[in-house]
C-alpha cells in the first residue's frame, strides 16, 4: 500500500497552505476536484494530493521570442 504522507483536516490544510481558504478547500472537495478521505465525519486531505493538485493547476509563463 503506498504511503501518502501526513493527512490534514480542511482547517489544518488551510493553515498550512495560505493560498487555500477553508471555504475554497470545502468547495474543491464538494466538486470532487481534489482527492480526499473520510475519517468518520471528518474530511482529510493527504499532503501528496494537495501538492499534486497544485502541480496540475500550475500555469507556465509564455515564452517570448526575440525578433532578430
């Protein structure tokens, strides 16, 4: 079984990653845009899944060609 690293509740993830608010994380979970697990009634996110979400949504800057 693969090790996914530490798990965060939605509030802990919002505190650890300032770019996410609690409300945004809740919406991402509700829309199934980020993987999550349930521990009873508590929703938890694996650190690896948060990092993967950030990498998937990374936008590279355009490369400008210099005219010669």
